[in-house]
């Protein structure tokens, strides 16, 4: 009898831990950063060798734009599970974002780390398609003396094509854009055509291309197309509103998109709720509506008290 009781207790404990894991990841994806951090810290107290929990911590701090802590947590996950492709990928991402805001010497060293981590991620799991996509982006954006190579980016597209033709076409479009061949727009449209379950993402990428090209009416049209397209992981409301903010166009439409996104119980890791509130606050602030901006910045802080951009913005509009 005691054996069965002990067995039941062990099973109950395992189920509770699994539920906790799912809950923490859901909180992180939903942008409820403070709650996610509390849940993950409890998990690590119970199991200091929980590599998955450290990875989720890294991704939460990544959302919070706390790059140093995101890197530290990613390194801890790798120390516990050195051959995990996803953990190396997230370390590369965090190092890349820190490089963007660092002085040239630090950025130089970080760039080499980014490349090494993305290459390790692909080496450990050639089927990690998103890691191949990240690596292709590095090859496209980095200068040659740091390993940038448009031909290597194209090679990643070739490796991805059998698994995800739309993503492969998107990478080819990025290569053509960087090479200034005049064929980029055509390739972006081919990515849309090739997508079976996430066309919204590639409409947004086409819109982004139009923004970089200064073709703002076409950018807006592509954003509207993204809202009506099939989606899987894409968040066209958030991405479209962000582009409209940057372009200084159609603020009422951007506000409507973000309100719709937030009303839909968002659980996208790429567009956490607190960042959506912050973006909405920025647009209200640009319109001169300081009161509404304050409300949105406070809403962001309630979900993510460590999100410094919202804290600084709230202090600015409250003066």
C-alpha cells in the first residue's frame, strides 16, 4: 500500500510540474512577464537543473529587452543541455539584440558570438528551420569581415525549401533586395503565393519591403491584405501598427489594429501584450493624447514592471 501511495505522489508531482511548465510558457507568450518570472523562479528553486526553465527565463527577459540577463539565462540553459539547438538559437538572438545597442568594440565581439551560436543551432538540428532563417539573416546583415555572405544566405534558403517553400522564397527575396537586382518584390510575392497557412506573415514582409523602398501607400495596402490573410504565428495587427507608427501614417487604423489584437487574448511570443500596450501608448502620445498614452503605459507596466521603455515613457508623459 505504501508503495502505491508513494507512486501516486510521484505521479501527482510530475503532473503538477508539467502543468507548471505549460503555465509558465503560456504566461511568457501572453506577455504577462511578471507572472512568468515568478512561476519560472519557483520551478528553478525546485529543480536548479531545469534547462527548459532557464530557456523560458531567457526568452522572457528578451521580451523585456534586458539583453544581459537574457544572455545569462540562455548560457545557463546551454550549460545544462549543451547540444540543444533551440537554446543556442536563443542565445544568438539575445546576443544579436545586445549588439545593436552596444559600442562598436562590444558589438564586434557579440557579432562573432551571434554567428557561432546560430551555426551551432543549425549544426545540432538541421531541421530547426527558424534557426536556419536566423542564420540567413545574419549572413545578409553582417559585413564580410564578420562572416556576412549573401551566397551562404541563399544556401540556407535552398536547405529550407523542401520543408517550407514560403520561408525559402522570403529569404531569396531578402537576398535579391540586398543585391539590388530589381527582383525582390517579385520574390516577396512568390513567398505569399507559396504560403499555405501563414500568408499574413509574408504580406507583412512585403509591406516592410515597401516601407524600406519609400512606397508608403503600397505599404498600407499590403498591411490591409495581411489582416485578411490566413495566419498561423503571424501577428499582422501588431506588426502593421508598428510600421504605421514608424511611417507616421494612419494612426487611427493602427490604434484599431492594436485594440483588436489585445481584445483577442494575445499569446504571441513575438508580440507580447505589454509591448502592444506600449506601442499603443506611443501612438496616442504621437497624437498628443497624453492621458490615453499614460493609461497604456501603465497597462504595460502592470504586466511587465521591468519593461524600462514603458516606465520611461510613463515618466515622460506624466511630467
